[in-house]
C-alpha cells in the first residue's frame, strides 16, 4: 500500500532508531524485510502492482510530508477510514511542494488525488496552475467544527470557494540548542542567524520564501513587501558564509539538530516538538521577529473521485481523528477550541493558539509570494550554490 | 529481391525500435521542450522560440557550473584510477582461492540503495562521526574537523560510488592479458617494474580507459551526492537541472540545461574517442 522512496524509507527508520522506538534486533529484521519486499515488488513487478492498484475503483491516493507527518496519518486515519468505508488509501510522500507539483504536472489527471497543501501561497498557486478542484462544502459536515479564521484564509484566495479544507497549522521560527544558546540570547530572533559566533554551526531551510523572509527582517524591511531586494539578497549571501548546510526536509533538520552538526537553525514547530519529546534540549522562538505561521489543508486535485475525496477529508477532520493525527505529527489541528474539546497534549504543542483567532500570528500573503516567486527562486537557487 | 533487402531491417527492427523509443525519442522530446514557453503561472506553453537558449548562453553562471562539475568529475576519476588500479591488479594477479568471493564482496554494497549509501557518509564524516571520534579519541585533534558538507565530502562520496566500476573494468582487462607476454618480457631481461610498465600497463589501457570514461560520465551526471553531501558553495550542473525542473518548475529551461549536459558529455566522449579508440575499449571486454 505505501509508496515510499528509498530516502524516505531510510529517514523514517533513522527517526525511529534515534528516538529509541526500535531495538537493534528489530532494526535488522526490518532491513531484511525491506530488502525482501523491494526484491519482490521492485522493478517490473512494481509497475504491474501499481497498474493493478490504479485499476481499482475502490482506492484513493493521499500524499503528504514524510517522516512523522505521514506516520501520523498512517497510524491514526487511513486504516480506520478503510475499515469504515471500504475505500483503500494509497499513501505517498513528498519532500517539498515544488517536487510534488512536478509529479502532478507529469501525471495523468486522477493519478494524484488528495494531498497536504502547506500555506496559502501553495494553495493559491495550485489554483492558479489549474491543478486543484473545489469541494462541495455540503458534503463535508465536519467543516462546522473548524476555526473560522483558517477557513477564511483559504476562501479569501479562491473567491469564497474552498479548494482545500484547513487541517492544521504551525509556525516557522528559530530553533536553538540550549546547551550552547540561552533563551535570553535567543530573544535576538532573526539576528542570531547572522551571528559570526555561530559560524559553521548554523543550518537553514533550503526554501526561497523562508530565506527571503528572514533576510527582509534582517535588512529592516517588511518580509512580505521588500522594496530593496538587492539588500535582501546581499544579506542572504553574507549569511551563507556562516551556514553549514541548507537542509531540504524536516527529517534532515531533525537529523542535523539531534547529532549537533548544527546548533542553530530556522525550523518548523512540529519538528522542534519531536526533538523536544525525544530528549533534545531545543528551544524555539516564533515571534514576529523570528518567523511566521501557516495553515495546512487537505486539497483535492483535478480528476480525482470527488465523492471519495470529500469522504476522506470529512473523516480526517473528525475531531477524534484530527486530534490523534495532531498528537502524532505535533501540529495543532484546525479544530475550533470553542466547539471541540482539545487534549492537553495538543494545547501544549508549539504554535498552538488557545483563542483560535490568531491575532498575534503573521500569515503569508499569497499574492506577494506568487508575484515574486520566479525572480526570488532563481536568485535563491544561485545563492544556495555559492554564486 | 525486395524480400531479401527487407530481411536485415526486419531482423534489426527490435533493436531499432527499442533504441528509437528508449533513446532517441526521449531526447527529441526534451529538445522540443527546450523551445517551449513558461507562463507566470508555471504552465508550459508549446512554442518555437530561442529565449531559453539565449538565456543560457548569456549567463556565465551556467558555464561556471559546467566547469566546476567537470573539474570534480575529473578529480574523482583520477582518485578512482589511483585507488582502483592496484586493487584490480591484486585481484587479477594474486594467487588466491576466493577471487570470486572478493569480487562479490566488492559489489555487495550495490544491494543497498545509492541514497542510503551516500547518506551513510554523514555518520562517517560528521562532527560526531566515526572519523572525528577516532581522531579525537586518539588525541590527534582537539576539536572535530569539518569533513562534511564541502567539496571533499562530495568527492569522497563519488569515489565510493564509482570505484567498483573502475576496478571491474581494469580487472577484466588485466585478466585477459596473456601471462606469457609478461614471462617473455622477464626472460628478455626486463625487471618486474619494466615488465609492468612496458607490457602489462599498455595492454590494460583499454580497461583503464573504459573505467575512466564510465567514472567521469557517471560522476558528472550525479546529483544525489552533491545534494546530500555538498555544502553551501557546491556548484554542480545536474543539481541546476534538478532546481530548474523541480524547484523553479521551469521545465523548458530545465530541458535546455539537460541538452547542454548531454552535448557536453558527448563532446567528452568524442574527444576521448579521438585519443583512445573506443573500439579498442569494447574489444577489451570481448577477450
């Protein structure tokens, strides 16, 4: 059922070993079983398997971020959904949204169905590219239990309609190892990422948006309205000399931080929570001077079996299911705390807003990033290669 | 008569068909794509214009990336020659019973995914990795050396991946040399070193050439290793193709870069063929 790349498979295994979930004997058993599975299902046999799966009308494909995120969906939603409806969920993973867009662009309509879209900028561009479909809200009764602010954020980008249903939210902030950096020092926010003292010990996310955001803050500009882009990119170049590695996935971030290859990085709230839960003394600051917030949603792609997709979405936002996934992936659900009783674990997650109004959160402006994406991506890709 | 003329083509048709569908057609598709336009929304529109090509030729950055890639591939190949030739010589000449087992062990890591093998270097070269732990434990260094996320780790990863290809090519070539020729050289007064230098090495050159070509082309086309083990100034051309297609979603420009890479590597092979006839290389495997 699961479609994982070798890298994801390895990363997942690595995370389990690091967190002590697997002993050495089990690890060897898993490696053996994986080798056998690859031998049996790989290559031409794999193609036949995929064809057979695609031919089935009783299945729907779901793609999400790898590591703990996929694990949370896999453990808490999909088997239960299959049991309840008889519809199998074929799972896939992606490292970042761009990679997923490439896969969708190269596929036939209907090959990919539901996926976890991150942030209103990605929501907006899927619609602009004509890849997303709109849901019939009447078929998703659990929408009533979601935070109005998250629903509005999506509706505002698609003329009142919904191409994705809000599922969770999180923040991008600055993660630091408390063994080397105190909470007081971390109050410096984004400025810490330019501190010469930490040269060679800093890791940063390899994404144009985060890089442009932080550099705008550093140069005293509005992160979503920079006018002096030359200064913004100069600051990024200056910062590059201090950086050990631009990481490309949440699991890579966890790996670098847990091994202390880096002690300071921008990071995602859920991944930081995972590190903290596994005994790493990692601090996290996500104030306006250190990051921003985003909403994730369940988006339906064009050509998908809409009825089954809506059924799956409705099931995933069922409070018991959404809370279980939230606890697994460490991102608060988009459930309205005034209508649904959330667990203590959820309330303690980094980035959680008990008011549900998000008054102190800074969201992405979809149009700003969409309008500047070509120029920014091109420039960032060069800078990240040393140019 | 016509039936007789048609027969060779009929017999060749499976090869022609598979080559056309699997080799020529994809390249033609990529070439056509390179003339397409990309809209602001990220959609590709069929067109025939040279904008993508003009952008490439006018941008020094891409030439620099090509140079950097070839330099790294060249260094990788040289290291593979230095490490691979003695190993292959040992395998071919040593009087050992389990030669087959040694060759099998050499290829054993290939049973594990390339990505996983590459990532395993992080545990070897990392700050708290094996090398630094040993050096610090033995008191040779006081603080961890920066062995990871730089050009050194990229070359290390590439050498690790390419070395078996070099060894097997040289081994096959050495194994096919008539040992009587070396004996004759010794009888005629050559020292062991002269016998190697004047007889064995020249006769094994086709294998060395094939291994070098394979290492160079594979190293230059690799993007996983630079992405995983490279640092903030690692510039690798295949990585730019990946960025153009996956990150910038600019498939037409990615197609331009892909064609450039193909042509550049084709030129390397052509130059190579000029100095070392490829038919000799093929022949070395036929022995």
